[in-house]
C-alpha cells in the first residue's frame, strides 16, 4: 500500500523518495552543515556519488544515514507515472556521475542529487545545487534517531566547546 511505499526503514537503510545525508569525519566536525549526500529511489535504495567515476549503491560512502528529507507524499507515491519519473531521474543521474571526476567544491555528491532533481524539475525548480541542497538539509532534514543525531552533532559540540574553553582559559592570563 501507499504507507508501505513510503516507509522509512533505518535498520535496512531504506529511504524511499528521499535525499539522505551523513557526516564526513573531520570536515563535518568543523563545519556542521557540510556532509555527504545521496538520493534514494522509490524502493529506498540509496545512490551516492562517492568519488571519481563512482556511484555507490546501497551504502553511503561515509556511513549510515543520519538525516533525510522525504520528497514524496502518499499521493505522489501512488502515482505510477511520477514514481517511474523519479526512478528514471535517479538512474540517469547515477549513470551520468559514473562518467564524472569528483571535485569537493563544484561537482560532488550534492551535484549528483541536484542533477536528479533538476531532471525532474522537482517542485517546478531546475536550479538545485550544492548550496540549496545543503541549506535545505541542514534546516529541514529529519534525524533518523537520537543516537544518529548525537553522532552528527556531538563531535562539533566537543570541538567548539573545547575551543571556547581554551579561549576563555587563555584570555584570563
């Protein structure tokens, strides 16, 4: 049924019709809004541009999903034409990105997701890019669970907390 088609299953890493996100060690600790992104098809299988000429299937390059945005509702998931268009966009984007060199600054995992959304003209918009997607995920992404929330945010809190304490300690002398 429709509810089953949209069911998020973190134990199996299934996120139908979702953009997914996970932290990148060290980089996310310093910049909590930066992370690794993938896109899942209608069955919840995740595709991510993991490196030069490499799109991984069913395994995010930097670990398990910690945040997600589900982009289809029950009505959309019940529309076979929209489901087929979604899966086709994910497939075409993934095929395209197996032909591309990865670059952290301008052609990366966010670009792969943006390519799929732009192909769909998702929400009538065709300029999905790294900045738009990172901002959307940071402010609207749902955390999978409290432990995964902690795994995303705790390193940053510890880093910046230690930095603040060090600054306070040195400013008193």
